[in-house]
C-alpha cells in the first residue's frame, strides 16, 4: 500500500503541475490569437484547435487529480450523519463505481481514439486520436486512485492528499 500511495501521490502532484502548466499555455495561445486578430489583423489559424485540445488534457487530468485528493463534489454532509460502518460501505460503493467509470473511460477512449486516428485536426496536422489520449490517461489515473481509496477504506486509514 505504501508504494501505491507514493506512486499515486507523485502522479497526482505531477498531474496537477501539468494541468496548471497547460492552463498557462492555453492563456498564452488565446492571448496570441487575440493579438494576431486585433493588432496584426491576421489571426493565426492553428491557435483555436490547439487550445481546444489542450483544454481536454487540462480538465481530464485535473479531474483525475481531484478524485485522488477528494477535490470533487461529495455528499460528505449526509455521510457525516451515518454511523461509521454503513458510511464505509457507502464510500466503498462510491469508489467501486468511480473505478468502473475509469475503466469505461480507458476502454471507450481507446476505441474512439483508434477509430479517428487516421484523420487530422484542421490547421494543426495532428491526429484526431490525440483528443482521446487524455480520456485514457485520466481513466487510468482514476482507476489507480480508486484502488488506493478502497484499500485505505479496508485498512481503515485515510488517503493523504498529494500536497502534504
């Protein structure tokens, strides 16, 4: 469990760094697009599609990090009123459902990405399949993080957030 926790904490930390860096790159791309449109009167054609692809990476990787560090919206206020044993069972069910969702993300992201891989995105000559890579990566991260949460619940411990 300790090795999985270390690995997941590192993965979550770098996932958050990647998401923040990606957000900064998106801001720079959009600023360049606005500069090109209104100052140079010649908007770059590649900026919009690249920003849209990067948004997928930022949001999906960031969402996976939120699953590990409990940054997602939860029903904690209701679960606090429930005794510990039933609460643990409900939390386990939630993490199993999230794990299954991660499996579907990986599988369907892979299938969809492979089905559109031969096609190119307009103006950036990048395969359409790159749009589905963050879905597969995020799903794999969610699976790992859900397994860690389930083990922690079984052992009656807490998953320490990546930032501690």
